[in-house]
């Protein structure tokens, strides 16, 4: 593996990339105060984001990028709309808009991030309300947090999904800040259930698993955004790597470290020549299809989280792999126009929606840069 990943540490280049992203953020800030970017238009329509209502799973990523920018630069200008962000995310909880397993993404990168940066107690209280609402989706019998839909109402089954791993840091944080062990107990139980069913024996992953809400029994693996039930959706595998690495950071449960490490090996083995994965591991340079640059940037964050727990040689390989992927993303998939908020091209949400910028790919790319420059797990 080490011979494949050759990009050297290049702080000057990472700082240049950060500066380009931060210029985009300065220009985007007034356009996205209570409405947020999600998925851009297609290349033929200019790869432009439009401000969307705060009712999607992605609404927190732009505020999260502003928080990363404030953290990196110390420039409070990036937080000039923080009261709008908090008002918007409070209204979302008050009106129970789009309440789902994604409360972790939504409130970690808005309320928790703002609390960590500013000490604002209202932000902390808001994040704790979100954590409580996420716990309402916990099925005690099955020991899982339900994805999508009305709680415990299935036809006849409900689903768990790998994406939910990134929602667990909200619960781990809530446990730490309140001293209430129930939050971490739920998060830990859910992670074990994901490891039991969503992660296959060879450490590839199902995107989703059907669960019987009455008995809590697992039924079978399915996909939602991947190619086929039995293939591996690249972004799902990236959620596994990063989610289990973060779960290990909080719990020090050896199983979570092993899952993240082995899943990372699967991800690396499936990288094509330019180090940016096709959207499902069914595809490769011989059978090409669209790439998903967002899977690459989620993965590099997870790999750098994982590197902290590796011995020197393995950690050096992890960092070399992350640097090489970042270099390819910058050389081939970076949108340099400062007036377009999107950072990375060639991401896909659903295969049918085509290759676009997506705000979560931009977020994780920027977080990766902060990590390469010596940062920690940021707001997770
Ligand atoms: N969490 C939704 C997705 O990855 O598309």
C-alpha cells in the first residue's frame, strides 16, 4: 500500500486550499443565513448551490464550515450570522421539521460547534434537546436507532443505516457534558448493532438493514443509495470508517477500532488509479461509472482519526494515503471559482441525480485539511 500513496506533507499547499475555501465562505455567508446549500446544479447549469429551507439532513454543513473557518483563522467574521443559524435550528426543533436519525449531523455541526467555539449556553441547550429527540428513536429490543420514517412504524420493517454512525457523536458529547450515561449507552449499543449486521464478515458494508420493530430482530441487508443490496456503496463504507473511528475515540471499545481499520482497508483496496472512488465498489477503472468525491473526503477524515491509534508505520501510511487522496481531489476535482460556494465537483447524492457538488463533501474536505494541518476531531 505504501508505494501507492506518495504525496508528501505540504502545509503551504493545504493553507492555500484553506484560503480558497475561506474566500468562498466569506462570499457565501450572507446568502445562507437561515437557508442552506445542499446539492448543486449539474455542470451544464453551473454547479451552483441554491439556498434551501432548513428541512434537509444537510442543513448544518455550511454553518459547520463557518465554524471550522472561525476555529482555523480566529476570525469572528465567520460567525457573524450565528444568531441566524441558532434561530433557524431552534425553529426546526420547535416545529419538528425533518426530525430523523440525522439529528446528530444537524446539531453537532451547528449547536455543538457554536457552543464549543463561543460557550453559548443556548446552543448547548439546543444540542441537548436534539440529543434527547435522537434518543426517542432508540428501539430497546433491537438496540438500534431507527433511520427514516415514523418511529416503530414499518411496512412491516424499519431500517438501520450505516450513515447513522456519524450521528452518534452528538450522543457521546451529550453524555460527557451532562454526566448522564444513557446517551453513550444508546450510542454504544447502536454501534454494536451496526457492527453485527451492517458490516459484513469481509468488512465491506450493507447500506441498510431491515429490522422488525416489534421484536427487534434483524431481517436482511438492503441498499438505498448503492448499486445493489449486496454491493458496497462507497459513501456508506466511508461512513463506516469514520463513524467507528469516532465511536472508538469516545468509548475505547476495541471492536470499534477493528471495524474502522478493516473497513478502511476495504476502502483503500477499492480506490481507482486517481484515488477518488467510484460511487459503488462494483465499479472500477475497467468498468467505470461516476465517482463520488464526497466519499473520498469523508474517508480521509476517518483515516486521520484512525491514524491516532496506529503504530508509527501504520499511521505514516494512513497519513500518506489521506494526503494522496487530498492531492488528487485538489488537482482534479476542485472548483476554483470563489463566487461558486461548491468546493469539490464529481460528488453524487443519488446515482440518478448525477455528478454535482454536495455540501457534505465540501465540509469533510475542509475538515480533512484542518486535520492535516494538525487539528483534532473538530466538533464531532
Ligand atoms: N446520509 C445520507 C447520504 O450519505 O446520502
